[in-house]
C-alpha cells in the first residue's frame, strides 16, 4: 500500500514516434538489468509500480509509419483515426479552476462534467478510466518536435495570449517542484539541458507550458487538476519520426534520464491514513500549509505527497473524523514516512457542512463555482 504508482505514456501524437521506441526499449532494459542483479534497477522495481504505455495512439502511428521517416509530413498521423488531436481532447478543467480561483474554490480533484464521456475520443476515455483506477503519483508524457521538458500549467489564464508563442508564465502551486522534476530529466539527458535545440532556446532545457504556448484540454493539466498525479511533457527530438539508424544514439541520450525521472517518485512524504482500528481511510485529504493544492489517500488509505526538502505543516482530514496536523521535515533523499490515525468526530455535522477537500458532484460544483456562460458544452 505504500508503494507509489508511476507511469510513462508515449506516442500520444501518432507521428511522434521516438517516445514509443524509447518506452519499448526501456521495458526491455529494466527486465534485463533486473535479471542481471543491477542493484539500482532492482531497488527501483521492488519499490515502485511502473506502468508503461508505449502508444496511446496506435491508429495515428500506423498512418505515420506507412509514410516512413523520409516522406512523413509534419502532421501526418498526428491525430487519431477520427482526426482528433488527443492532447486537445481532455475535459477542460482549467476553465473551472481559473474561475473558482477567483472565489477561493478548489484547484484539485475538480469533478468531471456530467456529459464528459460524450465529449472525448475512445483513447482519451480509456486513459481517463486508467488513471482513475490507480493512485498515480508521477508521470511523463513523451512527445517530439522539440527538445525540452514542459511542466504545467499548459493553459494560460489570460485567453488573449492563447494563440501566440512565448506568452505568459502560468505556474501551479507546485511550480518549484515541477521545475525540479523537469530539470531532473533535462540534466540527465545528454543535451536537453543545454537549452539550444531545434532552433529554439529554453533555459536549463525546461519550460512552463503556457509560457511556451497556451493549449486547452491537454493531458498534463488534466492529471494535476483531476487526480493526485504530477505529470510533465517531454519533447524528445527535433525530428518527429527519426530514422532507424538514429535510435541507438537517442536511446543512450535518454536512458539515464528515463530511469532518473522514475526515481523522482520517491521524495516528499508518504504513509497511511487510518482510524483507531488501523483501517485505512480512503479519500482522506492531505493538505500542506502554504501550498494550495491537496492530494487524497488511495483505496487502502495510503497517500503520497511529492515535496521539495524543507519543513512543512501537514494536515490529514476526512469526513466524520477530527483532522490531525503534524510538522515534518523532508530530506533530500528518501520520502519521510508519516502516518495519520484519525479519531472519529463525535460532533454531529449538519447536512450543509462538508469536510475540507471532499469532492462535490458536478452539478453542485457548477452551481456554486462555475457561471452558466463557462459551463462545459458552451466552450468552443
């Protein structure tokens, strides 16, 4: 129960194929090194649940592969079989979040619109169901066309800048942590950290997504706003469909970075939230003072909160229980183990009162937080 879930997703855009090949190679590498008794890889596999999806868009890949690397168009195979860009197809929770932020509403675990299943493609639906089934902690989405580690938010709050490159930095409450995660990959990569790649420059080889260009309905923002998962997007090659003879060089450039990024899931704090009988409490809210983004415990009551080294005041709360607050010190190495045992709340709550951080259903959320003009289905 205190083993974190990690995921890699590749080939979301069918013609951006390097991520697909790297994840297949990574899978083989992890198995081979485990068999050889590589201490680092053995430790990583024993302490982490690693999920790997080499291709999120196999139909788009087939279209691109038929063209081949020599004659492949820049957009050929990018979309799925229905012609939809999957990284513009997730429910737009940013709109809800930006408005709710003005009235001190939530920016985490935002409920999905009632009709969301009718708005997404089969691949998107499958991924949302997948990430809802596991308590993922950390993730990366592998793309191509540039060389940079991109972190949330992807969507700018000021919509005047949506279509222009180099717009406005739009940080999350975990901005410093996201920068550290992105730098972990860029500096472990052979040349990403140098900044000058593909005719563009990104300091340290990283960028805030909206600062590069604003996009709506992307997967990395959705992970952060709907689940406990912190996801970044890795742009790995100038050439979206590199030739076969370039794959070994690309693998050697990314191998250490791919492993080092998985290891980043082991930082911050983790533990169990339980009642007096040591039964795990699912859906308990873990709040960190000074960081306005909460996470929740999983089905067994286990939780994982990525944090930079420092001293933090952390509160665990759940409906029907008295909250518990502790002050903890997070070091630079392994995560600190912090367990919470909550006492039942003997004070009878009124029907109107909700425990901090609990999910509202979508109708309640829309009624309290989202004005009619910005509700799902009225957006372009």
